[in-house]
């Protein structure tokens, strides 16, 4: 054993080979180590859903993640007023982030009996904040109305009067308002749109799983701008409501995941901090999927196993110890700081990263190229580079002194 250690330290060839092996091994194992870290499985889910959003949806942009309380809990999703404000524009304005919904997954049947089409409607949900904002230009001229916090454009101001015979009120789309006008033989004019608002004689009938209820039309929303387009893409036709729903219709939260993994990871971690998987169901909506694409449920892991983090840290410490051993051999051994040796060291240090980058590019999986692994790898490379440069200067100064 002592002879072997003596060769490793004093024989230049053996020292170089040992140093290269230790560096290569220590930096190679960091990538598989990352696969057992709890954050990695969430990151892998995020990458998978980013690929789904980009490659299997109508616009290559959104994959909608719905959260709903299960039947075993009395917990509810948070008021969308607060969640929407917190998440609005968190990555970029002009993109949908979060909304409250009801029947976003079409698990119930909601039909508008006043039309002849077989359409199952969802709801954009509002718990509080039914006010209407008057949007004006820089000169104070009226441009349009919009819902108090959702960027949904409206035709009129709303004051939600009590209407006799109505269970509640809601907003409908301009297209469906046109259908109502057609039913009564009215032209599609501003006056006629306003005429059907909050009038007992113009109540509409919604059928909820076979049970009929009356609603007044409180406002009409316009079918343009990014917010409407995102909702129409992911949940289909919808009403805006929230003051009242029949029993059994649960309020839901809807996160607009994107074609970027880091954004998806943020949304998923944010959602799982708010909503326990024991009390809430998580579901990826398929309304905007193309070509019959189906989600692979086995790839959806929203919370990793925290107990595995201890092992990932212990194994990372082992890898760092091996790297430190290589640095010590450079310091005390017969290692020469020649150009060729430096290139060998650089190759041994960078090849593991290149190998797993290629694997990630081919497999599209984050398991072997996670943020945990790449961050640790970069820090280890930085530490190795600094130590290598310091030792180079130290050995060069020692040679200069010995020459003198």
C-alpha cells in the first residue's frame, strides 16, 4: 500500500492518471446524485409539461394545471382576487398566469338552454371583486371597461342589481349575447345589448347536471386580447360568475403553465406550498391538446420525497472529498503544470458536463441534468479552477526560489 501511495505521489505518470481519474469520477457522479434530490423530480415534471405546452397544444404556449379540493376535505382554494394579483406579470406581462374557475375540466355538464348548440360551459370564477374599472387613455377619454382585477374587457359598467326570479348573475360573451338577441329577434346593436342586461324578461336558463336555474345577464365580455384567448384555448367557452353555484360545483384554481421549465417549476412549487396533495387534486387540462395527445400521468410528480435529500447531500459531500483528494495530489505530488497536463485536467473536468448535456438534449429529461446537479457541478468546477491556479502560482514561485 505504501509503495502504491509513493508511486501516486512521486511518479509523474501515475500521479497524473490518478488526478485525472479522481477529477473525472468526482464530477461525473454529481449528475446521477442529483437524480435522487427531491427538487429534481419536480423539475423533470416541469420539463415534461414545457414540452407538452410547446409540442402538443394549439398555440404552443400553455398547459393548464387545475387544482380542486377532493371529496375528503372541506378546504377550498384561495380567493382568486389575491392569487391573481400576486402572480400577475410575475414573468412577463401579456401572458395568463392564474385564474379561479369552476368546471374547467368539464367534469360537470353546464348548458345554456337558450341556444340550440350542445356546448358544455366552464366558469371564470370571482369570489370578491365584481367591480368594473373604466379604462381611459392619457387624455382621460374612455377606452373600454374591464373586470375589476381580471384583464377581461367588458361592454358596460355593472352594478349587479337584484333581479326577480334569478338565482344569481353572470357575464356572457358577445357571441352568446348575439345568440340571445337572435332568440328575441333583436339586432346586434349597443342599445339592444344593454337592453338584455339585468331584466326579468331576459333571464337565461342554465342546466347544471340536469337541474335548471335562472341567471340574469349582468354584463357582456369582449372576445379579444391575450387573457380571453388563453381562457378560450384552455377551458373553452365560459361565463364569468361566482356569487352562487349549485351544490357540488367546486371552486378551482387554474395555473397557466408554459413552454419554459423554470416557470413551470415555480408555479408547481408555489401551488404545492398552498395546496396539499392529500386534500387537493392536481390535473392537467386537455382542452387545447392537438392530435389526440394524452398526458403520461406517470411523469407527473408534483412533490418530491424530501427524505432522499439527505442521501443526495451525503453523496455530494463524498464527491467533493474525492475532488479535494485530486487537488491535494496536485499540490503534494509530482504533478507538472505543463500545457498538455492542463489540457488533460480541463478535459477530465468538462467531459462529464458535456456527456450529461448531450443525454439531456436527447432524452429531454431533467433527472440526469437537474438544476441541483448543474449548480453543484459549476461550483465544483469553479473551486477546482481557483485551486489549480493557486497551486500553479505556488509551485512556480517555489521553483523560482529554488533556482535562486
